[in-house]
């Protein structure tokens, strides 16, 4: 056996500690009995501890998910064969002696999503050492230094997510320029971040897909008649490799409080579609099921 997917859910009849202990015993035994190369472990309603990682030195892909605390053991630094690491929890616990493994030079995929600002900072500190990364999913950090991304010359997919934690929301975050952008093919980030990054995006000569999280509050706060907004949409229209633009919006922009604020934003989209008719523009359905981007664009065209 080289692959294991294990998810455990703690019911009310047994203590969380008992579930956590049994879960750890099971994983430790699996690691001892087999040379596991792929492991996905999920813990629902109880903390996930990872001392059992010491038995899994062959791992190439590791995904750990819990809706409680995730405790990373020092043994993670010994997983030198690891190529893909995914960590998601409501609270990621890294003891002082543990760092995200900069010694794992084969790592090409890193996903670290947590509401813990300190853990996000740990991940950012590790990035300059993980030069083999081709895929990165990370919470946006307001003080992310340019060097954190500038050394990732193989990066093809970059997703910088907005966190619910106000301490790590970066409304003014901008992508750094540099050679790292040349290999980028897919970018997903916050609306404020992408609008601040138009100058840098000119260097992303291979970029094919841009996905933008456009929350109504952000749309309402931005001056869509500004030179910055015009520059971003001009770049979208004039960037030949671009094949897809995805606008992720929730709740819907067409609700009464949001429509007036978003109309200039939608006009930009309409003009983009006219300039690039072959461009695939994905815009999620509004509050009424089945309505499409065409209805939005037709409505804004009347203003």
C-alpha cells in the first residue's frame, strides 16, 4: 500500500482525546507497515497531532486538514522526499523548534491556509528556500517582502487568498515585479491586490488565467473611473496569452445596495468582452438562479 486517505469524525459519545489517540495510532501503524508515498488525513471535531510523521519518511504528498487545531511535529522536517504539502486548519500550531521545512528541496506544491498570522509568516519566511515550487496557495500577508516570491522562478500557479483574520488582510498588497512572473500561467488573488499589480503583470508573459475575488464591499470602495482601473482592464485586453478571466463574487453584485456601486465595474467587463470576444469570462450567477453574465452586462450598458 502506497496511498492512504483517512478521515475521522468525533461523535458525541466518545471524548475528543480518545478519537485523537486512536487516529494517531492508526496512522503510525500504517506508516510502519507500508512505504506510504501519498497521505491525506482529515480530522473533524478533534485536534490533529502529527508525531506519527516520523514513520513516513517516504511521503511525496501530504495533506492534513482539520476544523480544530493542527499540531505539526518536528518530524515534518525529515520528510525530504516530500513534493506536495497541504495544511488547512482553524489553528495551525508550530512549536518554536519547528519551521516549515526549508530542507525539503523537492517540494513543488505548497498550500498553507490558516487564520493564524504567525503561521502565515512562517510560510512566507520559508518561500525563498523552496525554489522548486510550481504551485503556491497562501493567505495574503500585508508585509510579504518581495523576496518571498521573487526567487520562485518555476512558479506556474499562484493563489494568494484573502483571510478572514483582519491582521493578515492586505488591501494594499501588490505583486513584486521580476523574473519569477515569466513562468506564471495561473494567478488568483484579491481584487485590491491585482489592481495594485498591473505594472508587474506586464512581465507575466505566459499568464493564461486570472481569477479575482471581487467582494461587493471591495467593488464599492474602488474608483472604477480611475487611471488604475483603466490600466488593469487595458492590460487584460492587450495581453495575448490570456484565455480566461474569472470573477468570484459573493454575495451577488446585482442586489440593490451593490448594483449602483458596481455598474462602472461591469461596464469595464462589457468593454473587455467587446475588445476580446474570444476571451472566456466567468462570472458566477447572481441571486436569481440561472441568470448569466450577459444579463449583468446588458443591464450596465443601459446606464
